[in-house]
C-alpha cells in the first residue's frame, strides 16, 4: 500500500517457494493459492514457449504436478494437447520424472505442487522461488501494460477449462495411533465407503501398501505405494478429496477440489462436501483433532 504496488511477490527464507497477491478494485487483497499460481504460470509459460519453439509438437511438452494438487493443470494440458502426469507429493518425484522424460525425448516445461512450490524448465529440477517469482513478475507487468490484471487472466483461463475450486486444510493429531485408527475405520477391512453423507463416491484409491485403486481392472494404483496413509476419493459429481497424514508434522491433512461452470456454485458444493468428509470420516470431536485456528487461539491465551 505504501508503494502503491498492485501485486506482491514473496519468498520464504531459503527462497525455494513463492507466494503472490493482487490488490482488488475495492482495496482488499487476493492471496493466490498455490494451485492458482500453478495454472497461471503454466498458461503463461506455454503461450510464450510455443511462440518461440513452434517446431516442438505439444504432445512432447511436459507439465506435471502432484496428486494432491489441482486438476486444472490436467484440464489445461488436455485442451492444449500437452503431456501431463501426476506424481506423489514432493519435488523429488517431480524432478526425477522430468529428468526421465527429458531423456526420452520430451521437453520439460513446468511442474508444481499446491504448497507454493514451482519448477520451471530443466536447468534446476527442484522448486525455485526466485525463478518462479521472476516469471510471475514478468507476467504481471505485461498484463498491466495491457490494462489487465492477474485475476482477469486467471478468469480467462478458467473460462476455457472450467472453474476449479480447492479447499485444503488440516487438523492437528498428536497421537499416531488415532491417525492410524481413523484410516483403518475408513478402509473397513477393504470395504471402502460408497458415499459420504449425501455425496456418492465413484472410486477409491489407497496408496498405503499393498495399494488399491477401484478404477483399475487389476485394482492396483499407478502411483507408488508406501507405508504411509494416503486415501483419495473421486465422487460422482467429479470432486476429488484426498486424506493423508503428514510425514513431518503431527497433522492429518485433507485436499479437496471440484470443477464446474460457475465459480460460486462450485465453491458452495465443495464446502458442503468438505463438511461431510470432516463429519463422517475424520470425526474431530470423537478423535480429539484440533483445527489450526483453535491451536492459534490457545497459544494467545
């Protein structure tokens, strides 16, 4: 506000992540989610890449993101004919896959994860907040020179691929046995739920050993499995909700997303679905799960 800047870009202390915000006409600020920045950068990078490299066919240009990140990137890639693939959470998976595909003759363009990490080009196959910040600044500058905003550009992208809404958060759980029991109750000895509240579940993917994916004929997931809990539910209305434990913190995380023609309607439906997942699957009161805002309130007392 002091410098009258309409766009803010920030890095974390080691500059491997990048956050951005834009001032709205009413004076409030829109803080872009990691998924919003991801689709913005993907679209911007590809538009300029194809102008400078018309000889490279779209199907040989690679964009990647993690399984808990928004499927807007997949929709964009499908529309443009790009090569898209998802990986497990973490840039070791994104970087290794990008390197493998480059060796197979593909051209890696962009990858990201929803936790504000972005990887541009193959010179540094890891998240880089400096490069992504520079590209975001370049994009913003050029948009403003055309009397446009970053938010208007985001809306333009969504008008082509559909509006994607995400709602990601977590609960603190300090007893690993409670987390283990929550997931075991949901699994119900392999009798996975067919609905959550009023919302029907179309398919289930379980990435904990030995793994399960109801969408596949052999019932085995494509992504690697491990000893960690990681459950994904695909609902009949297209929503995707993933539950997983954090590998580094006492958190039980959830990632929810839904696409539709109307942003507000889609957002409202997803909020209702998250409420049902928390109520029926996580059961915070029964399991003594602590929401992040409650912990902050306690720390201030």
